[in-house]
C-alpha cells in the first residue's frame, strides 16, 4: 500500500528547495518494478561513492553511460546473437536502463568494466566559493573623541 504525501505546506514556507521536493515526488511515484540488472551503491569515502552494476555478458560496446544535469543514466543493449542451440538460457541479455539522481557537485570520476561488474566511481567536489570559510573580525577604531582638556581649550580660544 503506497502512502501519498502532500508537500504543498512545505512549498509555502520554503524557498529554493524545488529540486528536493521534485526528487521526493519522483521517488514516491511508481518505482521501477524491473530492478534488473542488480546494482549496489557504496559510500567509499567522505566524498566518494561507487555504483556497481552486474552486467554479465555485456561488453563495453553494449553499455552506455550518460551524465547530464545531475542525472546519471546507464543503458545496456546487447547485440543480438544467433541462437546457437541453447537448451537453457539463464543469462539474461535483455536491454536495461538505470537512472540515478546525483546531488549537486557530484561528478563521474571514471567507469570500469571488470569480471562482469560495471563500476562507476563518483566524487563530490564542492567549489571553493561554496565551502565554509573563516571570517576574521577586525577591531573598529575608537570614534574620535576629544579629551575634556581639549574641549576646554577650544572653548577658551
């Protein structure tokens, strides 16, 4: 049983979180029933991640990785092979597409296909302008105030 949430109250009291609400609404909608091929998402460091997808039987030429506007798409389409008298065909070779929403400043570092696993290394690189920085506090000069003796001298003159 799916639960539906109403984000309207949050829209009224927040500014600049449109992307977050969009992600929540998309996650709430029907999740792909077809999770084939299986995959893992691993946090490998403070600012690094790895997505591993089991793509047994696929070659580099059968796979396509695209990154655009915080969306990482991995598609696989195997070249149609001649049926060589299979008695049982258990290794699936059907086309697939996985989409991963990435946070701001997360980029694809590299991708590697090894032993039937496609590994995609991701890294979060926050620009220097957005990193927290220490603000120094300066001592303000004391306002020019004349000493009482100087005030008396100015009145006498």
